[in-house]
């Protein structure tokens, strides 16, 4: 048991805090301790359902990085649910973009950026944002690029 | 088109025509601000300052692989 605790503490960098009680930990540390309990159970799949939403901005970035490192270190399936596109793009090796429960696109962050399947995904990956031009703004050359579809 | 993929063109070759409103020279590139025909602000990262054509507009293009085409009604990618 001690070995498993040490493994979880190592993965989450909680070793110096092992003697403390959860009530004596800061928010981010407390969350990591909760994550540690999951590791301890040898879970094969981890679900983070907007788990960073209560953290302040600085902790948010740290925790996001930790999840990415943790995911690669433990080699487990990690499903991360978020509405935040940066949070989704940064640690993921595969993203499923959902709208109203319907899958809009599945792919790597680069796939989504380089080749969005539709305007919803193009808007989702909007840093920097993509500009959509109307027929009024397109030149004749611009219009000729859209032979089979209405111009945007 | 994304701001970092826009290139200054001319009336003959440009894909879009935009009215320039302001530009910032940041040394390596310009942040150029435009107003589109529908009144939307468009900000492009350009490596040369766009000189307006006689009609007062700057024409921009992009490389083919960076141009995304979508169906207006359904929003789906075209080709």
C-alpha cells in the first residue's frame, strides 16, 4: 500500500504534503490529493468533468500542465470535459467537439486547426479567430473559389 | 482566412476587398485593421503595409492550403 501511495504522490508531486490533512491543503493541493485517490485505485480511465473550473487563473494553467504530464506518465486514458477551447487544445492528443450532444469532429488539435469540418469547429478553434467573408467582401476571384457552394 | 495567413495582394488577384482603418508597424510585421463591407472589423498580421487601390480598399489573398471554404447554409466544409 505504501508503494502505491508513493507512486500516486510522485505522479502528482504531493510527496512533501503526505503528512498533512486535506483541510490543511490549498485548493489546488486538495484537488491533487483527490486525483491521487483515483490513481491509488488503479483506475484505467479518468474522467475530468470541468475539474479546473473552481481554480484561479494561475492554478488553472499549472493544473492543466500537470494533467498533461500525469496523463503521459501514467499512460492511462484521460477524458477531459471542458467548454474552454484553450484548455481543450493544450493537453489533448485527441479532441471530440460536441454540440448539443452531436459529434461535430474528432481529431488532433492540429487537425481541428488545419482542417475544421464545419464553421462550428472553425469558430471553436478561434485563437487567432478565423474571419468569414460574405459575398459583398469577396472579389470575383474570391467568388470563383466557391463553385459548388454559396459564398459566405 | 486567419489573420496570420493573409497576404497583401492587388485588385486583380485579391480574394477579399477591405477598407483600411489603421495599421501598427511592429517592426517585423504590421497589425493592419480593416473594416469589411458588412462593417465587421478585420485584423490581419501582414508583412507589408497594404497600399489601398484607387477604390480606397486593400485587397488580400492567402495561400490555397490556408483558405477554408464552407457551405453558407449548412456550414460544412466544401472539398
